């Protein structure tokens, strides 16, 4: 594991100097690949159970859990954004001692939250799935998968908090290395548990938990052996630092509330999907097609997420370094890369919709491939045409957070995204004309556009206040090496 001991000049990129336009994609690419490996867990799970397990019914059972998992985990995971901002600001300002306190506090927080989420999720999974109106044909399998999945929550938290903090230091490569290794582990155990032991959805769930455990272990080892990096894990310093915890919560909690508010209507949308019965396509085919489309969309969102995460890291370090001109450049550079990359891959996803969807849709009992494919293409069309808007919105969020303004984005998302989607579901969607797969998922781009329009004046105000605050800060002390 020599990659654990490399010099920080190889891994920890300086995000405050050089040509930032080209540094952003160099930093974002490993982030996108990292997210892709995380998505690969679920994609391989879906493909394995669809091909060697219970077919498209099992695939739909696993895929239908995504919205609920995000709802439960997001609010706690989003606190890691607070650790990201706190650590990137500390590095930009050259405050190594405070950076170390943030690191140790965040790792303890990740473990505590992971255990809490795991216990909660395990016991409430069946209740929540029934409350969502999960169709009877997949309820038992969906419950089995979800209960096992939540046993890995501590591993999920430790890895993701570690990855956020590595990115804050300018290191987007080692999280990718970790996910590459754990992804291979996931593939091997998927085939062992499903193909050889015939465990179906339980098998892919256990494979996911094991691979998450590997990623958490490797993340901890990186911090232990990060002797030449900016900060490293010292077991003797593992304690909660009040100032660090306060800053993590102050920045991360609004992000968590925003994530929860963002995920809540997604659960309602998933639940509303089960009510679309006014078409010639059966509900089982609609759910199977939607689950397949969702997997493709997640890979496109990996690009959005990587650019958004890059925005936080670049803005955070430049904020700590008091470089206001760089901060403004980062915003526009990220928007440009979003337009180029997300636009390109969204278009390609719909151009090759049939072969991509057929990776997940199989002809099995209760599933008609042609109908499921048609339903999946309806959903994919909406996202292919509009996903760039989601990227614009996410970059707006990240720009504000990198400058330590976390509450305004939370309020905007709560009112704009959550409010718009819920209003749509309980008004227009109830009408026969709008009660279709296409219009159900059109609720997403409608809400993105509302939020973007609100952000136009808000970003101007926040930037002005943030730059004024930077001007009042004392000069930065010379950085130690």
C-alpha cells in the first residue's frame, strides 16, 4: 500500500495558485471517478440480481431503496461538508494545529453518527418502506436489502468524512484509489453470494457492507500514514474539540437540513410513482424502467457532484488565503465546466438510452421488457434535457458554502426545491394529463429553475458580504512546512 505514504506534493494540490480553469477538471476527474465507483456498488448489485438472482423484480427492489437511503443518511453525511470547509479554510490560512483538531473531531463524529444511523435504519426500514407505499411484489426483498445495508452505516460515514477532508486538502486521488479497491471487493462478493450461494438481494447487500468496511479501513490507514501530508491521524489526539465541532455543525447542519429537505420530496416522488396506473404499462414495468433510468442518471450526477465538490474545495482554500479574485474565477469556471461536461454526457445518455437501460432490464416474471424500456426512456428524456440546470444550482450552493454561508442555501432549497416539488405533486400531478412518468420527473427541472432564479440576487449579496469580511481579517501568518 505504497499509495498511503506518498508525499503530499503528489496528492495534495494547491488550489490557490496556477491556472484554475484547468486545475478544476484535474481535481474534479478523480472526484467523478470516485463517485462512479460508489455508484458501481449499486449498479453491480442491480446487474447481478437481475442476471443471476431474482431478475427484474429483485433489481426493482434494490433500486427502489435509493430515495429512502438518501433521506436517512443525507442529513448526517452533510455535516462532513462542514469539516471540508473548516479544513480547507485552515489549510488556506496556514493553521496546521486547527486543521488537526478538525480532523480528529470529524472522525469521531463520523463514527458516532454512523452507529446511530445504522441502528435507526435497521429497525425502521420495514415501517418506512410500507409508509412509502412500496408495491407488494418487491416489499419483502426491498426490506431485506435495506436492513442489511444500514449495518454498514458506520463504514459509510467514516469513509465519506475522510474523503471530504482529503479533498479539502486538495487530494482528490486517494479517495479514488480506495473506492477502486473496495469496488473490486464488492464485485467478487456479489458473484460469490448471488451466483454461487444464491442469496439474491441479501447477497448483494452483504457484499456492499463488506466493501464499505474495506473503504473505511483504508481511509483510516491513509490518515495514520499521512506523515508527509498537511495533517495526519494521531490516536492520542482523538478527542472532540469544541471549536471544531461548533464550526462543523454551524456549516454542516444547514447543509444537512438542505439535504433532508432535498431528499424528502424525492421519497414522495418515488411513492407517487407507484400510483401511475392510468397507462397501458403496468406499475411493475414502470418501477423497473424507472429504477434502470435512475442508475444511468446517477452517473451523470457524479459529474455534477464532482464539479460542485471542487467548487467548495477551491473556494474554501482561497477564502482562507484571502484571494477574492480567485474565488470569483472559481465560480464561473465551475459553471463553464458544468455546461460542457454535463451537457455532453446527458446528451449521450439519451442517444444510447436503449442499450444502457437494457443493462438492467431483464425479461422475468411480471416484467415486460419493451414496456419497462419505454417507461425508463420517458424518465431519462427529462433528465437528459435538463440536468445542466441541476449543476448550475449545485454550484451556486457550493459557492456560498465555501465562503462559510451555509444557511441561505438551506433556506433556498427548502422553499424552492422542496416547496415546488411538493406543490406540484399535490396539485397538477393529481390531474390525469400530468399523472405520467414524464411529468412526475419534470418536477425536478421545474424546481431547479425556480432555485436558480432566486440565487441570482442572493449570490451577489453573499459574495459582497464575504469579501467585506475577508478585508477585515488580519494578515495571514507565514505557513510552516
